[in-house]
């Protein structure tokens, strides 16, 4: 509520709540601001215990801590609480697992039941093409290197009808094998296939459709995928989000991936919600030619929203999964055109190939098809396992006699509270510590 309303009006509204919501008892109130109707002595008697704060968010946080409510009922209005402020208040309620209801709207915390029977680390993001899969795969390789390989449970908009377990030791992840999979009608570039190929660990693929403002999928098979993962001998699960959708099960610790140009995604609407859920935030593409100044803005915003979260800035580098030294290469990626010089320079310098052509249209089939007409001089098609990589790019390349090599994007640390490796492993250790069977 706010001080632009006369106290008797607010008191009456509070008294009417029990008739609107049967069985509801008001345990307290938060005065969010506004002084017009507040008495000279600062009193604002509405018949229930009252907390205040220097900002609406502070008052809301104090009320949550003091009263531990099961529902937040919003009796405020403009000018004290506009849409921007209201969404911040909704975020605070949802992070605390409490529904937030107003005059003509309601937000409920997305259900995230405890399904896993082992420690879990969620990797979530603020949208598509943020680097979640690269981060998940890199984390999996780190864990495997220290003797605790995880199972990655991924979900996607083109995932299998039923949860699918992929063991890279037995599943045919070769270009030819994946093309055959695509020809059978499957999406052969699903995230769980990319994870299995690039991380070398067991993965489980699931599907989801739709996504809500707080990250809940409208429909998914993810929980069934976690149940399948429970039967595996690995001791840790990595739960990979899809776009801005968050895995719909409980996670013991969370890493949020935010691109350097993603300031609006974490400051507008329920953007802060994903940051507040997280123990570590990975800022990707935090270098030229991407949004260098944007990375600083994102880091500043993250620290303002969630002072306790650890932050690391990173870049991504192409990494061919087979040797391409002394070969001519046509490189296909989802990276923006502004990044091509950086990526090509890295490939030629670090991997010894000669890049004779590129396409940044991996996620745009008509333009990709046109670009591939220029690949004739290349010996190798180097392509990320995403989007149209298999059903279009790899298929055409194999038909034309080119060798196909899949390309990973490896995380490189650029600064922050520690290296990516340090923060990723520390977050996993935190998940193990928090896990309560």
C-alpha cells in the first residue's frame, strides 16, 4: 500500500480482504512510499503491523522478512508504484516463493519440485543465444576432469518426444550419423546432442513448449528427464535451461548466463528474477567487437540486484572438434557478423587452418543455403552443432564431398570475481553442500 491513500480507505480495504479471499488473515503491511496522506507525526494506522523502508523494494523486503506471508496482496497504485516498481515487487515475492496478487492480476511462483536424487546445478539464461550450452558443456568438462562427470539434462523447443539418454561412447554423433537422424524426421542439432558431442558426458534430452515471464515452460518433459538421470551412476546433474525458460525442477545452485548486451533483460520486467535466483552470473561476449561498455553496465546491474552473487566476464572462442590444421575451411556459426574477424583470426592463428568463407546465418535457412553456394573452394565445412547445422549444412556438405567438422565454442575468462573455472566449480561445490536427500 502507499501513502497516497487515506488510512481509513486502506483499513477498509484490508477489512474487506477476508470476504474476497476466504480464510485469509492479514498479518502485516508494507508502506511503499508516498507522503500526501501520512500524518505529520509519520503515523499511518491501518489496523495491522506496519513496516516502512527508504524504497518500495526495501519496504517489501522488510515485510517479507518480518511477516513470512503466504500471499502478497497489492493495494498500491501510481504515482508511488508504477509498472517498473511493481515488477520489482513481484520479483521479490516470487524469489521468496510467495504469490503476488493485485487488483486485476496475479503472479504465482513457478513450481519447481524436488525431483533429483543427487546434487543439481542449473544453468539458466536471459534468452536465446546467450551461451548457455557452451557454459553447460564447459562446466561438464571441468567436472569430468576432476573425476566427477555429470549428467546434463537439457530441454529444447525441438527436443525428443520422450526423454532421450545419449551416451557419446555409444551414440553415433558423427556428421553422417546425425544427418541420418535428421532424415528420419528428428531435430539432430538439439542441445543434448551438442552437449554430448562437445562435453563428452552422458546427456538427456527433453522438450518444452512456451515460456512464462518467470521462466516456467507451458509444457515440458523435463521432470521425466531428471527421473531418468536419477538412475545413472553419476553423482551430479547439470540442468540446462532453454532460451529464457528455467528448468521446472528444484536446483541446489544456479548459474545465470547474461550476454554483454543483455542489460534490458536483467533490468526490465521480471529480468531481475533470474539474477536473484542465481549464485553466480556469467557475462558472455564481454569483449570487442561485442558490447564492452555493456559488460560493465551488466556487471553493475547484477551487483545492484544481487550483491551476493559472484560475477565473471567471459568470451567465446571457436574450437574445432577434429584437427583442421593446414586445411581450407568454410566456417558456419550463429555468432553475429561483427564477431567474424575475431573468430576467424582465432581459428587461423590457434588451429592452423585457412578460412576461405564464412556464414553467420546458421539459424536462417534461406540465407544459409545461399551462403553455402560459396563453400566450393573449401576442403572442410566447420560448423557449430546448432539450428540448421545438420539437416541443411552438413547434409549439403557431405553431398558435395566436403569433410564436416563440428565446432564447439569454448569459454575464456576475461575478469570479474574469479575465472569461469573457479566460479563454476565453486557453484557445483555449493550445490553438493546444499543438497539434502
